C-alpha cells in the first residue's frame, strides 16, 4: 500500500486516466448531501484530492475515454453524465438518457460509449445502449439475462458483457455486427 486516500461515503467504482495521473472514484453518497459524487485524485501529487464533482443521483459506474479528456458516470436516476476532464471545474458536457444505466465503457478508438441498461425488475428487455461519441445518437442491442458490466478487447472488435443471472455467464458482443454470443458457466467441463 503506497497511500490510503479518504474519499466520500460508499465508494462504488473507480477508473484511472490513460496516463495514470488521475484516479476517479464514484461515491454513492457525500458528507453534505444525499447525492453521490466523484472524487478526483491526483496520483502525481501524493494522491491528493484535487476535486469533488457533485452528482445529482447515485452513481453506478465510471469510465474514461482513451485520451483521458472525457469522464462518463452512470447515474441511477436514468442518465449518463459526460464530463470534460480538461477543465478544472469538470463541467457536464452532455446528459444521456438511459433507463437503468449500470456498467459502461468507451471503445478503444473513442468513437462509441457502451452502456449496460439493466432493469431492476423482470419483464423488461435488458439492453446495451451504444452512443456515438460525436453526436451522442443512441442505438440499442438486446441482451438476455441480467447484464451488469461491459469491457472492450484491446482492438475494440469485441465487447465482453458480464451477466449475473443464474450461475452467471459472459456474453461476447461483436462490435461490428452487433451480434451476441453467450458462454454460460458449466460445472465440470473444460
């Protein structure tokens, strides 16, 4: 352990800038209000907190663009906030509408943002909402089960979706075609 950094209450997600200089921690609550926040930690300056970004809702996840200039935070009130990290005030540049956003990831080429839309109740079609990062136009890909997190392969040709339904499984999304293949956990099989 090189440092212990006190953040706000109930930290839930973390992401590190591509140059490893900044750490962003999403907190479910803050000491002064009932809303969440993002603690911005300067990894080049003894891990000092350099900002606290207030959120009007509770965060589920954070992601960062490959160039480190854009921070994304999924909020349980039905939105994804897009922050400009090049400004010390971290202004919200866009508010994207997603019914039940949880996990999210920016594509390696920075052209798309994938957001897991996971309903807290049965009978709702869970989806991956894909936003074009230039126009923020959404498109939707249907998912089975209960997806919660998404990550890209290094070349961006595939997005892996963690699914928590049943014994759990991973879905493999071909980012060019938008088709999904699933691998369910099978006990005793290699």
